[in-house]
């Protein structure tokens, strides 16, 4: 279900292979589509549970209430269409820090593009918007993590200028 496009301002409109790509803030109605995108690969299918939307709804409420966090979706409109399905998503967070002389950094995560649209310019348009928004908010660094097995994602981010400069570590709690 796509929310009324007149009710939500578009963050970006770009022509990509296959139609017009529009980026906007996610609405509560987008949660099922976002969860489907997050679960649409071998890693995500083991982590996401679309049958119970309550944890996603709590997370959405927290993200939506905090201006330091954005949950964004992308729609692909076929030529001549006024609406299209949600085909991409990401979360962008803005983090203050003491290091780097009190620098702000942004963190992009949960970046997903529908399988059939990878390589069509959707991800590039989306991440470039996130980079510009981070600059607009005076961030001096953008960071992300990507699983070691996601080789295509590593190549994608490197083409956009990201460097694998650090070794990330996680502890499941």
C-alpha cells in the first residue's frame, strides 16, 4: 500500500532504469514492505519475522519521534504512473561525537533495494541523497557496516567512495 503522495513530501525524484524513483520518509503503512525488503536475502530471512509486526512498530515509533533518525523508502513509478510500489529502504542516523574534534557523523544502515532493481541506479540515487543530507546536517563522516559475505554490496559502496578503513565488530545481546 502506497500512502497518498500528496501527503508526504518527496526527498528526491530521479529517473532510473525502469521509471521514476521517488524517495520519501517512511510512513507506518510502509512497514510491511520495509520488512519484506529486509528479509529478502539469505541473511535477512534468518533475522526478520514479518509475522509479528509489534517490534517493528515500536522501532518505527522511536525512529519517527527522533529527528536524529530517518527511515526512508523509495518508490519506483513506471513510465506515466502516479504511484508505485516501495522498492527500497534505508535508515539514516545522525550521531554526535567527541572524537574528531566533536564531529557529527551519519550512519546508514538497513540499505535494501528490491532484487530485480539492483544495478538500475536506485541504490546509487538513494545513497547519494543520504550523503548530501549528511553534508547538509554538517556531518564530517558517513559510516556503515555490511556483512562480510555481501561482496556485491562492498563493490557498490566502494564505487560510491566508501573505504573499508576499519574492522567492525558486533556483540549479540
